[in-house]
C-alpha cells in the first residue's frame, strides 16, 4: 500500500513537471514575440487577454483543433514517432534540473552523462520525421539537422566533460555546489564555445538551417500540422530552456548566489539566458550551411579539444586546484 502511494506521488510529480514545462514554453514564445516586435518597432500580441497574456493559450487551442494531415505514402508509425519522441526527450531532461536545492525528481550520480545521452538521441527524432514524411524538403531538412547536431554536439559534449573532469564528478549537483566560491564563467572561452554550441544544438538563429523557411519551407517539419506540429514546437522551445538551465548550472552557479541557495537568483539567471537567446534571433542573420559546418568542424571543435587537452595536462597543478577548481566537497550541504 505504501509502495503504491509512493508510485502515485511520483507520477503526480512527473505530471506537474510536464505541465510546468509546457507553460514555460508557452510563455517563452510570448516573451519572444513581444521582444521581437519591440526590436522591429511593431505591435506584438495584444488582443487576447490583458496585454496579450492569453495569446499562447489561444494558439494552443487553435493547433489542437486543427486537422492532422497525413502525407500520401508516408510511414504512419514513424511519422507520429518523430514529434512524440523529441517531446519525450525534452521532458526527460527536466528530471535532473531543479530551481533550488532538493527539488529535482532524480539525483543521478552520472547526471551529466544522462543528459549527453538524451542530447544525442535527438537526431533520431529529426531523421524519422524527415524520412517518414515522404517529402524531399523534409528529408533535406532532416539531413541538415543530423549533420549540424553531430558537428556541434561533439563541441558541447567535450566542454561538459572538461568541467566534469575538473570537478571530479559527473553529478550535476556536485558541479553546481563546487561553484560556491567562484562561478566557472571565469572560464569565459569555454562559456562562449558552449553557448554557441547550444545555439546550434537548438537550431536557433544564426544556426537555424534545418528550418530555413526561405530555403526549405520549414525543413523536417513542413508536412506536420495540428498537434503533431505543436509537439515539435514544444520540444524545440523546451530544449532552449534545458540549454539555458545547463548553461547556468555549469557556468553560473545554478541556484547558488555566493554560497546561498536562492530560487529568486535562479529565475533571474534563467531569464537572462533566455533573453540572450531571443535577442540573438532579433539581431543576427542566418549563416550559409557551408559556413555553419566549417565553424563547427574547423573552429569550435578543435578549440574545445585544445581546452580539454590543456585541462588534462594541467589538472593537478596548483594553479587550477587553487584558482578555479577547489572543491570543498560541498555535499555536506
């Protein structure tokens, strides 16, 4: 009986986390539309609700009520598998994050490797959606997405491993608490490389080639409509929030503010990261695909390997131990 109560409580917690993420994504889109309209000197959403705050709810109902169009000769099972799989991956990332200490659903010793595994599985969602649509535009978008993910995932994975090896743990909680004295944003070259990699991993401007509207009419999801398109939308913006959480966990102390746990400072940091994502979309043009691949393979990846090699070479020196990676093995918290 007690076991069943624990299972029921855990299921309720998972459903609450899913609902919170869906609401976060909905209002992230509203924030983005408001900021983009302000940058472009036009009115944003302002009709539904006070100042347009109910616009995401109206958009959700519109998508749900629309008809699902199934392309001729498409692979039906894979066609629905793609968006569902990507949304599931996005939701599964949230079990290791929390806005304050002790709120995460799962505390994994290898949470960093768990996150890297989920990031790598995203490619299967792109490929299945593009191939199952039986459309050349969709398939070309899926190929672009997979090539881009492979190139930039190596960069972000290498940087994450740099920090994990330096701290001495693959537990994200330990990495956060090792930043009680100094945030790892002092390693600003790694931070910049990782942020650029996150932009490419989430297919955001200037790396939004998988969804280039002017070339591929939306790429791998061009044949999707109604709730299936909404799943892609939720997964994409959910990954932006996950990337922002990962950024502030690895480089900005997570929910820590000078050794103090604060949900307020966590929300401020998260808002700043999301704001930067949106402002980059408002200001930068799109790269050509050859430029995108060249930056990933000939610039970012070699630089990340250089930093990794330097870290391995000098990890036990007094400079690194005392200046950056002094870990009071703070899990006395």
